[in-house]
């Protein structure tokens, strides 16, 4: 089950990116299992903020899945769409459904 996080973008960019991500997910036949989340916070560097080096946001999307090939396929389709944003991969070690946690 891939999870795509859209992190640190403006409301307008969130909508544009979500539309591209959802289109990619549908194209790959993953729409029944995929989840897309919008994380509404600034993505800023971890360096001190000074007048000489003001901070700038660094928005990105994170593709999480327990399947490396699935992550690569999603990335390939988004690149083909020219999404034009940073993409971070997070390969998950496992997944337990809610029913296994009762």
C-alpha cells in the first residue's frame, strides 16, 4: 500500500501535485490501496536563521511503500509527468493491518 505525503506546499500547489499524484496512482492501478496525505507545514532547512542566510522553504513529496519497485514505478510516472518537485523515498520494513492489531 503506497502512501504519498505532500509536504510544505501552498494550497494551490497542493492541489496541483495531488492531481498529478492521483493520476499516476490510477495509471499504475494502485488507486484501491494508495493513500495521499497533505502535510500542511513549512519544510525548512535545519540551519540557524540569520539575516545573512534567511530560511527558504524546501517542500517535497515522500513516497512510502514496502515495495521498492512500487516506489520506483510511482517516481517514474511522476517524472514522466514533469512534476518538478523533490521526491523522497521511504522503504518500509513491513505493514500490519488494523485487524492484526486487535
